[in-house]
């Protein structure tokens, strides 16, 4: 009888392991949510502290090279290529020449990749993890830089994107209204906490409030990624890892398509690519696995500018749609050309790997890379030009 009671009272091993597994997945979901909140806080903080200055920079866009730099710096400051591309669409509708707006769109692509690099800093405490994460993050940088090096000269010499987009725009009619915000689930998810922090610190001047938000976001990213790494290592074995590899690491077509669709849904390429960085840092995926996914994110993010352009009416409505289509054409053609040519395809991952090795040895190089590429060099160019 006692043996029977003992048998009844002993918790089944399968049930115990299932409870632990569910707890791990719930914890991982919460940490992903926390990381999204952190990215939102950083973006909101940068935007609050620098938005007025970023918008003022548009006045310096007097030629294609300066347009490229302005688009890059403004996106790095505001932390949203979607916001900058929508501003560019509005400026074209207000009379900004397409010739200047095209390089601005190219610059926005480079500026948005700073978010991935910031997220990779969450792995800085562990050398090998940091090297993998930084490698994954900077593939996006080098791809976008290579795209500019190829397409900006073509644009300046032949007006390639301007002419192609004009042809495409002629097949569409504008005048429909669309509200970008109604399609943004990530914004709806993260706004309450972002607003709460803003209200709690409302007594601070905007520039300090923005800085505090950014610092809180960075702290949350480091905390979230630290614990995500531990949970991922135990979860991503067996079937779970196989499913992830099938959806992201199966091949270029699957990866690009996945990146495009996910980014269209969340309307933020920096969000989708940032979520991949911890997976590489913890060794679940390799940097090359997420390479096509990152390229798909570049294409998916162009939907925001197109939606914004569809809401423009008036004499310049066709030009607004044209610059939105430039954004799409530029990213799509860059993926086709660079990823389609084996020699070009290898340049971004090779450069990012070599840089990640250097940065993992001397972490100060990572900070120097971020500040130098996204702020010091371009701002210096603006000041010299001015």
C-alpha cells in the first residue's frame, strides 16, 4: 500500500521536464520582448535627443555625395530608416529634387545598420560570443557600403535608379490614403513602456531624457542577451534547432523571403536583423546563415516608404511614389547583383569576419568603428563642406 502511495506522489519525469521546457520558452519570449523594448527605448531616446538636429541636417544636402551622408547620419541619429525614408518622401513631395533624394535613400540603408552593432555589444563580456555577434551584425554594414560603392557612381553618371523608378511610377496612380502606423505591431507592443519611461522622467529636458532612455535601453539589451544566451543554448538542440535552420539557414531564397516577409510585418529592418544577432552570438546559427535573411530585411523595409507615398496627393505625388520605388529598386537590385555574383557575395562576410576578430581582441575598436563609421567621418565631411 505504501509503495502504491509513493508511486502516486512521485511527479512524473516527463511532466517535470515539460514544465521546465515551457518555463524556458516563456522566459525566452519575455527576454525577446525585453530586447524589443530596449531597441525601442534606444531609438526613441536617440530620436528625442537628436531629432531636431537630424532634420536640420537635411538643409546641407546640396549634391549627391552630401545627400548620401545626410541620409546616413540622420538614420543613425533617429535610429529608423523607415522614419527617414518617409521624411524623404515628404520632402520630394515638397519639391526636393530626385537627384538629391536618391543618395539620401542609399545613406538611410547604411545608417539603419547601427542598431545591429549596438545589439552585438550585449555579448561583449564573452570574447567568442562577441566575435560571432559582431561578425553577424557588421555583415549588414559591409553589404550596404558595397551597395553604395556600386550604385552611387552608376546613379551619378547615368541616373539608373531615377530613370527605372520613373518608368515604374508611370504605371501607378497615387491619391489613396494609407496610415503607416496602423500596420506596425512592434510600435504598438513597445510604445506603452516607452511612454511610461517618458512620463516617469518628464521633468528632464528633452536632450537628457533622450540620453537616459538610450542608456536604459543599452542596459536592458545587455541584461536580456546575457540570459537569452544561457536559455538558447539549452533550448536550441534537436528539433528546435532543425526548424530554425530550415526557416533561416536553409538557403538564399528561403532566407531572403523570410527576411522580407518578417520585416514587412514588423516594419523595421533593424528589429528583424537585431533578433538574429543573439542567435549567432550564442552559436545557434552561423553568420552566413543569417546573411540572406539580412538582405531580405533590406527589401522588406521599403514597404514603409511606398505606403507613405501612396498617401501623398497633389502636383508632386508621382515624384513621391518615384522616390519610394527608388528605395525598393535599390535594395532589390543590390541583392540580385551582389548576392548573385559569387565574388561580390563573399566580400561582406569576409570583411565582417576579419573586423570581428580584431574587435574581439581589442574591444575599443568596436566603439571606434561605430562612432567613426556612423558619426565622426560623415559629420566631419559635413562640417568641412559647410
